[in-house]
């Protein structure tokens, strides 16, 4: 029986795709021609301009505006966004309350002075984070990106414990800045060019249920994964005496919407307590309602020592944070006038004002509960699609509105090429979706919380048609 879904969001019309041109259209192609002349070719995937160049099959569409769960491109083609722009736009693209907050703040103060002169939005944002965070997580360090929050957490762990070593997990994605790239293990190609410049004291261990990993996500598999980590920490011969922190995503996002078993996360908490390690949760992706709770750690009733948040926090503005206990944050010591961790745009007032508005929208419009309810409805619809295409699709993964659909070949092995084809077929039908997973074979659904069942139904019908056409 299909679970009930919440009514359409009152602010945004549930508009379906409307394509005026071929995809990409001439306007997008002209802009990408300009992009090709001025941007480093390693950044945006685009069609090769010359025979000797590498590239992808076609140019991307160029976004021009967005509202709710819809995006328009440079040719005024309208798409339905199943990505929430990397899970950032939980409250929807261009939510009126967030836009109004940005306009009001822009009239007052656009830029502050980092650690030197605070501003009111920065102060109130950290106050709000303390109110929302679980347990005794009260003190924040603000940053601009998810990687910046992770790096601040790793610095905090080194300061607090005096031990620079870090345990991280296969399939993890924590960002591509140098500090965050060291614990990232999503793809080897991300790390190899820079491996000699990364922290050598990061040790990667198996994540239960990871594709191609030694431990599945069953209770037995999770227990074996925990036993293996316990062995590494207990045995002096493994050389991990300098480990001060364990960094984990409660659900691996880029790694393929892999949900860490609750008992395993609870076991990590116990191991960290036993060995006096700091437990760091990277909830950049999962935080602020994405999984149907304010934070994914609440599903397992586990409170980390440090909580990294970002993405949906800013309502579209670049802002992130690591939130820790007063005791741990106090280990940094008192600033004497020149902070040893800061940045020019620390606590930018415009971004902080937008973040405060986005958090208020999440609360006032009950969007965390909506993510839970709509996620249950969507999961049931996806299960129906899997039952219709059992040879092509694997079991649905994830929680809330963070769901993954594995695409498999005839041997039931990950099929990244087919997932890429399906992504392209959906784009041609007006739906934006991205693949995830270490093999690139998981179709990731992380739409804005304001998306309608009408839009989701249309997207799954388009996916069904693309599967039948393949």
C-alpha cells in the first residue's frame, strides 16, 4: 500500500518539464563555448572542442534561474531538479523567505571582518546551531564549504587530543581541499595526483555495506567491521597509537547512499570512548532534514564529539560549520588577538542571514517531517520500479529524501555506463539527476523537500520509459 504523501508545498507550483529546444539548446552551447575559452578544462565536463581533446558526449545545460524544484536553462527550458543542486536547496530554490533575508541583509552589511569584528547574523547563527544540535554540541567554528568544516574538525581533533592520526572509511567523500582530501576515499583518481602532499596519518578501513567491500551491512557484517577496527586500535603492532579521531558519514552520499547500520555507529561511539578518540560525524550532506530527522545521527541515537554541517544550512549561500562541545572547543585556548584558524569570509553576514532564514523555514514549514513522509512515499514508488525491472535495478538505499537506486548489468554487477545513459535520457526528458557510488552506478535522488508527488511521479515514469528503451 502506497504511504500517504504530504500535500503540495503552498509556495511553489509543481511544474513539470517544458522543453523548448534540443538539449543542450543553442543558448547553453554558446555560453559553454565561452566557458571553454576561459575555464581550466579539468573543472566542467563538456564536449571536446578539438579531435585531440578528451571530453564527454555533450555540453551541459547552463542554468539561468530556479524556483522550488524547477530549474530553467539559458534557452528557457524548464527542468525538474532531483538533485537539490548537490542537496543544498532543501527548502527549495529561491524560497521567498531566504531571498527576502538576503535582500534585507544586503541593504545593511554584506561583508564583515572574520575573527576581528563580529556581526549580528554570525552570532545569531551560532546560537541557532547550538539550539538545534544534539547533546552538548554548543560551540561552532564557521566556514564556507563542507571541506572547510571537515578541516576545522580535524584541526580541532589534533588540538584536543594531541594526536594527528585519523581513522576514515573506504568510499568516504569529505571534500577536495587538502585537509579533507586526505580522509576522502571515494575514488583513487581524486587523490593520486596529490598523494605525497596529503596527511600520511590517515588510515582507511572498511565501511559496512560498501560496494566491493569485505563486510556487508547485515548485523553480522557490521559486527565484523567493528571487530576489525577494534583489533586495529587494540593492537600496538598496527601503528595506530597516534590516532586521535574517527571521521565518518552516517550515510555515505557520494559513496552511493549507503546507510551505516545504527548498531555499528553505536559501536564506533563505544570504541572512541574506550580509546579516548573524538568521534566526528560528517553531516554536510545528511544534516538539516535530508534523512527525515534534523540530523542523521539521531536515527542511531548517537551524539558525536564534533558535527560537521553545511549544504542545506545556507539555503543556497556558501556557509558551513563544525559544532563541538564546549570542553573540546576550549582546547583551542583563548584568542589573543590573532586567531590561528580563520578566514577573510568567516561568518559572512549575508550568508549567515540566509542560513538563519533557511533554518526558520525548515522549522515553520515542517520540512523535516515532510522529508520523512515524502521519502517514505518515494521509496515505495522506487520499490515498485525495482520490482518491474528486477534484472536492471538493485534494492533501494538511503533514508528520507536521500535515496539511491543501483543500476546493474545482466550479471547483477554495478553498471556505471548504464547509469550514465539513464542520466542522459532523463536530462533529455527534462529531469536532472546525478549518479553516485564508487562505480558510478547509483542514481541518486536528493530533491528539494518542496518537490511534489506530481513531479516525482513524472520523473519515475520517465525513468521507467528510459529503462524500457535501453
